[in-house]
């Protein structure tokens, strides 16, 4: 039972850190252009060297 006295506050602190990181990412517009990233993967870069 003594372990729970240690684990419960640690889990609450880690959960709070995770929530703070998620809210930070929302405020800094990390999820704005989800479609652009998907199309960027499929497009070919003309600047990239080709193997010949």
C-alpha cells in the first residue's frame, strides 16, 4: 500500500504534463494542415537527385 502513496501523485503529475503538452500543441497550430502533409509525402521533389 505504501507504493500507492508514491504512484498516484507521480501518475497525476505525468498526466498533467501530457495535458499541458497537448494544449501547447493546439495553441501553436500543430494540427492546422493535415491534408498538406499527406500530399507532400506523395509528391516528387524536383530538387532531389535521381540515381542513374
